[in-house]
C-alpha cells in the first residue's frame, strides 16, 4: 500500500492518434501473422483446448510463442471485449430537458450502447527495454436523444452526429528503458499523481474525455494520455528516508487528436494538432451535456432574473470561439515530483506547470462591434503534497482494523472564474485556490456477520475546494449560480464479496450540501466461480439534487439517472517470454 504511488507511476496506463498509429498497428499484425500461422501449424491447438479457453475460462493463451523464433518470444497480446448498455431511469421526465418550447427530445429510454475492443501489445526486447501499445476501437450507434439536438455554429438543434463517439486509435504507445537507477518512459501515456476514487486533486496531468460518461463514475477510463517524456530516477537512502525517487514529466503542446472531435459547431476546426491537450466535453445538447442556463445575456434575461454574462449587450452569431493552447514551446507542460518513505509514512511533493483543462469563457469585443464568448485555457502553476500512512484508532475496539490515512493538497496560483460584475468587461477574475483531500481507508476487514468468503473495504473521502479571494460576483462558467468560499464533497464507498469473489458488491455515493445533491453509483459484479475471464456488472448512476444549476455539485445533470449493464470478456491470444 505504501508504494502505491510508485506502482501507479510505473504501471501501464490507459490516448489518441491518427493514421500513423493505425499504420503501426497494422505493421505489427502483418509482421507477426506469418510467424503465428507457422506456430499454429507446428503446434495446432486441440479443439477441446480452444473450447476450454473460450468458454470455460482457461488462462492458457491460444498461441504460445515462448519457444518460437528469438525475436518473437517477447511478444504478448491480450485484451478484452466490453459492451455497455444503459437505459434512462425516467426517460419521460427528460422529454423537454433544457429545451425551449417546440424543441424536445424523444422519450426514448436508450442512454448508452457502447462497444469497446481493447488490444494490449507487450514486447519485451530484453530485461531493460520493452514496448507497450494499447489500441481502442469503440462503436456507438446513433442515439434518438441526439437525433435533432446537436448545436451547429448558430446553436440550432437540427443536426445529428451519429459517429461522434466512435474511436479507432492508439491510446498508449510508449517505450520503457531502464539504465542503472533511471527508468525512462517515452511516448503516449498516462501518469497519475492523485489517489482519489472520484475527485481530481493531485491528478493534474492528463485531461479527460467527458463526452461519453459522467467523469466521476469512471475516472480511470476517462483519462486521455499525452505524448510525453517521463523519467523516474531512483535515489539513495538518506537517513530515515527510504524508497526515494524523483519523477519528471515534460509534454509538448503538440497533442494531436482526430477522433471524437468532429463537433457540429466546428469548435476545433484547424486545431486538431492540439485537441488532445484539453478535456473533451460533450457535444452541445448531447446526452451527457449539462443542463443549460436560460439567462445568458442581459437582452435575453427576464425581469427579476440574473444574466450569466451581463457584460454582453450585443451578441454576434456565431457567438462562441474556441482557442486551444497553440502548438508553441511556451505552451508545453512540465512537472516534478519527489517521493520518499519516512518510517511508515509515504510523502510526495510536486510542482506542475500547465494550463486549465476545462475552458473559461472570456467576453470579447464591445457593444458597438458585437461581442462573443472566447473559450480559453489559461496557464497555471500547481504546488502540491501528499501524505499516506497507517493509523490506529481506538486501540481497544479497532486495533485489528487496517486503517490507512490518505491526504492530498494542491495550491494553484491563478485560477480563472467568471464574474457577473459589470466592471470586469471580459467577465473573468483570478484567484488562488487550494484543493484538498482527506481520506480514511479500511482494507480487507473481516466481516463474518456479513460474508464468510470475503472481506470488506471502506473508503471515506472529504474533498474541499477553497477560493482564497472570493467575492459574491464569482459564478460558475455559463451560469449565474455563485461559487462559495468553500465547496465541499463527501464520498463513501463500501465493497465486499461473496462466494470467493463470484459476487462483488460496491456501494458508492458522493454528497454535496449545495442543493442537497447526491451522485450515486452502486454496482454489483457477477463472475463465474470457475473463471475470471468474463463477468457482468450491473450499475445504477443516479443524480439527485434540489438545484439543477449547481455546477460544482453536479446538479446540472439532475434527472439523467441511468441503469447500466456491462459485459466484459478478457482474452489472452499470444504469450511469449517476459
């Protein structure tokens, strides 16, 4: 547990590319196909073995190249097929979700039908050099929800984007080299410095794909990789400090992305070479888009209501312009993290220079020439620290329970916020912020009164986001709802299993006092007792709130509760020597 962060830094992570990665994949498949065919002819698997591997769940690979030609022995190919089907819990209530009169969604219950193929290629050249490549192929059908509600340049809901969510790209693609105390990862990868289940505190490096799911419910799969140079240098023990290493990350502004970026409003037109550097947001009016605020400008605001942008009096069309960080050296990202272990306490400190991953709306122009909203990603500096250690509570009653304390804190120098103050003509002010997490974990706790074949794991997290220079005019982006000096989130997750892991139940929920908002995502996973090769997961994602404009708390997704069923089949196609 105490080396959890180091393991995350060195593991295979979850990324995007164009024709070059596809060509690389085709080349690998083409080169190995003849050798694999020869291997199959030399040692053809029996029908029974194939059937056992396919249905009964044998972990033996379909093709074993460990005794093949030397250059092929280091190759392995694994992966999985995954299908996720989801239905709106109350589709009839979403008929006029966020739409003006005459514009509505069809009351169709289909929320998700995502089909994912993941292929993992590992190639071990020798003990110090290895390659890893992960391919993602995703297909989603046209959704009735989005048949006539995707916004064009003039925000007219008249266009469908049936292929927006489909992917066919290389996610991870990197080379790992170990030379003495230095381990170098070079390529397309994910580096996770944070440790929260659903919140992003120290997790400041990689952007997220938020277009196809709620990010809080699937943080791992939503991360987008970046092209980067990622060295980890092991350091000598120094006094009471052991397990010392320093980790660096440098990534260029060039982060190309060519799938899931064909927005109908053409926001990324001419900027695909840097589209992978920021969060991918849902298409306007899409299934996972937030509830829109109805009073954006002074001219369109009814009497007694507050405009989100009172600075705007003459809005031009199209009124949005997206300006991503340009492909320049000045927009590269970089950071350092120092890790140590002092007795039984794991401590890290980090510095990160990058840019905001979500856009901020800047009002451009003046009433005489016309005004528009320019979406920008201002630069930032983060300084953070984490601390993990075991704790012992109530020695008499709880001395045998394995408690772990996790904590993270990140200070950011200039965080941009929208403001409704007319004195700020661009509608943006800056303030330093502090994002903290305090968590208590209880892992592998025996609960014989609940299950005799499994243990319980409990995670409690308290996330606090503080604006150091608050004022009553600071509002959520695109809304007139005011930010609070302190924004609070509480997460509780409880997991246990029965029948030696055949049934795994997890109850997870996030509570925010703003609007008495609850984000609930309980699940149960069913795995056959004879194999872990395939399993099925049933999940509910519910958003309950009394404030549908509560952006930070998640109330903007109110009503979009989903019932999900996910089936996954894991396969081990080729095995070599590792």
